[in-house]
C-alpha cells in the first residue's frame, strides 16, 4: 500500500484552533490553557486518506512526536535517503513519530494518542512496551510557517529510557546519536519542529 493511501487521524483546523482563537506557532506545554482545549477538539477526529489530506489545508493531521532521553542526554537522529518523507531527508530531529491511525478497540482519544506513539517508537527505534512505562505528554507542536508542518499538529511526548534498548530498526533510514542537552543548539540542520522544541521547551 502506498503511504498516500494510509488512513490517518485528522481534525478540522477550525475546530482545533477554535476559529484561530487558540492558534499558535511553536511549542506549548500541557500547562498552557490552550492545550486542554485543543486536546478536547481531537475528540472530533475523522479518519481520512493521507494523500487527500496532504492537499487539504482545512484539516490538521495528528502526529506523535516523542523525545527520547537518558539522563542529561537526548537522542538525535538524521533521516537518511532510505526514509519515507523526502522533504525531511538529511535533517536532524529529536522527535520520533509519525502519522496517527485509528485504534478501533478504544474510544478514548488519550489512549489512541499513546498507542500510536508507542507503535512508532517500537517501529523506529525498537523500544518495547516495558521500556515505555515513563512516557508522558510534554505538550503540542505546530508550525504553520513551514511547508511540512502546515498541515500537521504534533502531540509531543517524552520518555526516559535505557540507552542500550534503543537502536535503529532500519539502518538505511535513521542514523542515531546521543547528545548532552546543552549541545543540542549547536547541531544543524534540524527540521522545524525540533528547532522549536529546543527553543521553546528547553529554552536554548
């Protein structure tokens, strides 16, 4: 199946941002009042064909985006040419994730979010369920000024792990490296969401 035929979770932009009253660019934490309102709007998700949504700016595609840490170090990875999204090849990222799919066995949107995040972490870096006990939501990420980000909104997770449990499942798509958090701003070039998290969530 083509990636464009994938059935993904989306929410009308108008509902996500309450007619733009809650619109933001960058990262907002779960303590921000807009977080709860936006997450509530996710309950009105729809399941749509990914290829159609890439051409429709009236919807926001839901993305899981997990930051992986081990003490003071953060996992940084580079998307290689074997990876799926051409527009992100060669860029660094501190977030592992992807499009969200429906999980019919649960009706709770929070559970759908966590199940999708766990699936991506297992598929990309081999983290099993027992390694994700400490996973938590940090907040939301949005970037309407970026071509890739314009049609998406990310739920940002953080998970503390044992480094030995992390490895690239497909070495032709990801190159992994651990870096002290203080050194993250010195690395380039990042995709836009990672730049915004380093700036807004880490204050660097």
